[in-house]
């Protein structure tokens, strides 16, 4: 029987309680064997507790520990499933996709909108689909949710109160798990399995909005090593000096300090084209 590592980090899937009372971490493994015994028919599953956190507490230091742990353990398994809270699940999947280069087996993150112990929970099917994806899906870091498999670094959470909580706006799904389960080939391995565990969290995400005072991000520059600008549309930002809120001085100072600036769009679909409008130059 194939072997799957199931690494639990916390989140709604493994919590107890329910509305209107607050959710709280619970004895996840006991609930798992009771509510989803089918998992153990799919594979020889080894359960490990990495953490038992609300995912809003997830931090880069935990990503480094998680990546190091998976790097040590993956060679012994045919696949891995990481259970995670949905709020930062896409962040963790994206981070792991860059930290675990050329993994020897699929690494699948999943979670749920309702706890596993609830009657109408989506957790059971998400877990079953995630284990199947870990056995048959592409050898990369992915997210399995609501019967779809997404590339880990191309996914975002888009809904709070519905089961189809994740989307991959600019990249096709890697798998669909309906009556039949079908998977794409995914990324081809490029070299040996490597770990990149060092992260620098000193990156600031600046969302552009009407009325943004450039003095605010200018004060942050001495404290950051990178700047991500979430711009309008195709990459537009205010640059007219006569209106008093041009971001050009920010970019000039960032360049003088050697701080890389990455421009992304507030629009979910399509992408940045800095040649499209004059204000983008």
C-alpha cells in the first residue's frame, strides 16, 4: 500500500465547536479516524502534528520549519498532505512551492470551510481528494479544495462562506476530482530535490488607492528589503506632481537604496503591462 504523510498544522478542518460559539483546536487525529476512515483504505497514512494553530497566526519562521521538516521526510513517502487553515493556506502553498524545489512526490495542501466533526462539513471530501491527489497528482506543491487541484503559487482565497473558496484566476487547474479524477502532468523536475529555507520577511505590500499619501510608504523604505506595489489595472499608479500624490519619488528612492520594486495588479485576471499607458513608464 502506498504511504502518505499527513502533516497537520491547524485550521478550521481540525477544530471543534461551531457557530455561534468560537471554534477551537481539538484532538484532530481522533476525529479524523472517526469521521474519515476511508482515508486509511487509500493509503498507509502516517499522521504528524506540526502545529495546531489558527492560520492567521502562520508566519515565515513556521514556513521555514515546515519546509525543512518536509524536506527531511518526503523521501520516505509516495505523497504528502498538509492540512491548513484557509485564511493563509494560499500563502503557505506559494511559499512552500519556492522552498521545496523538485520534490520527489506531490505535496498537497487542503483545509475546509467547516470543521471535520460537523455534519455538513466539506472537510471529509477535501481530505479524500487531497490524499488521492498526493498519490496520483503532479509532483509539485498544490492546493486541493472543492474537488479541484490548483498550482500552489497560482491560487488565492476568494470566498469566506462557500465551499468553492479558492480560484486560480490566471492558470488552469491541475486536476478535477468528480466522478473520475483527472490530473495534468504539472511541472517537470529540473534537477535534484533542494531546500531553500531562508526567507526575509522584510517585504512590504503597498496597495495603491486614491488619496494615498506618498510620505507614508517613504517612511517605510529604510526598514524594507523589497516593495510590492499593488497597482491599478495594467500597472498604473499616480504620477502627476501637480496633484501632490505622485509615487515617483518613492520609486526613485527605492532604486537609490537598491530596493527591488515589483508591480502587480489589483485585478484578479490578466496581468501587468507597464507599456500600455503613459503613467506606467
